[in-house]
């Protein structure tokens, strides 16, 4: 029996869901959670709610005070964690603190877990071309604190996506088996259309006028009641509120959409969105649901055309309906 602790480093609700799935898949005990807060209150609230689903051996909270400079905090935190060797380490983001921990913590196994379609972007742009150890100038300062900045260990993937193995890295499929067994036996079908909003305007991927043009066309295209689920970082504008009617409801759920459906025992009949990772998770949970994605042509996108097209290529592998809405 392995006596080492396992370490989970998360900073989003979906990462916690995937951590819980990994615990069951790998049959892990003695699990320590490192939760890194960000500047989005809804995200932090959702994470705090999710960690209550499991009895962690220890929970370590980082950056709760939202300080501008985290340099000394990160150094102290890294020295704290590197005092022991871990069995498994799970992470997702590749920010300064993540790279610092990956470079300095001793462990037997390292796994990347999903956090949206960013997995695809990082797989193609960082892991495949072996750019993980490209050093930025700001990282050099950690050398003066006696810390390493180069990552030496093999990194494997526990993922929804059908990625190809590379070099010495393994790809293990995350089919959300634990959540299926725990929640799906008593669900009831809901005939409404669930429209999953995305922060495409606030993240400057799409103009405000184009986003609402697409919403107008979706409302006209589907003769169903529409329940609009805003993304946790989406801004609910007066213009969005103006859509509310007998046929259009805005529902703030304050939890990941996957967990909302499971806890409310909803089996959705129809789900529509743009390029959300929820397609990958929800299709694993609800194989009888009708999924459609709204394709945004490059001419409408304001940035990251290549990354968005890469995300669409993976969505197309799911064999869900593509909506090319003409304005």
C-alpha cells in the first residue's frame, strides 16, 4: 500500500470535477487539494461549493486576498510543498505557480487534467512541440530564491479528448464514470433547449452586436422554450435581460452545468452552444441528448482564429450538429 500523499492543484470548478473523477479512476487515498483563487467571484464560489463533495485530507488555499504581487507567497508556498514526496500530482494551468511547483516538487506520477478546450490549445502549442520549458524572463527571479524553473518529469494526460500519445507521455481517457454511476439512475427528460452562454464578448472573441445576432437567430430557429445558462464569467447585460419572456429564461446556476443537471436530476433533450468544453463532458453523460454547436466563421472572430478553429476540429469529432447561421 502506497503511503505517499497525492496532490491536486486546481483553479476552476471543472478542474475539481476532474480531480474527483481521477481519485475514483486511480483509486487514490490521502489526497491534498491546493485551490488557487482568481479574480472572478463566481468561479471562487463554485470551487468552494465543489470541494465539499469530497473529504480531502487537507485543503490549502492560495491567493485568497488577490494580491498584485505574489512572488514571495509563491516562494514560501513552493518550499512548503517540496518538503515531501508525493505519489500522484494533478494540475491543469501553466501559470507561474504551476510551473514552479512542477519544477520543484518530487513525485512519482504527473497528470494534466482538463480545463476546457484550453487542453487542445496547450497540447498543440506547448506539449507536442516540447515548449513546456520555454523560460520567460520573470521566471528567472525564482533562481535567486534557490528554486528550479525547468520541468524534468514526464507529463501524462487524464482527458476527455482523443489525443495521441507523444514521446513518453500517456493519454488516459476520462469518461466521467464516477459521476455517471452516482447521479444518472434517476434523471428525468427535460424538453427545453438549454443554451449555454459563453463570455465571447467580454473575452473579446466576438463583437457584442454579432453575439446578440447569433442569439436572435437561435431563438428564431428553435421552436422550444430556451433556458439560457450564463457562463460563470459572463456579464449579464441589460441587452441580454431584454430577451426574457415566456419562451426565454435566464438561469444563473452558480455551479458547473454538468453538476447542475446531475444534482437536479435533469436529462436535457437539447443543448446548444458555441465552442464550450461542456460538449465533451455532457456528451459522455447524456448520450441521447441532441447537441448543436454554432459555428462562428473566422471573419467574425476578433482574435485567436487558429485556436478557435482547432477547438472546432475537436468538436467535429463528436459528430454533433453544426449550425452555420447566416445573418
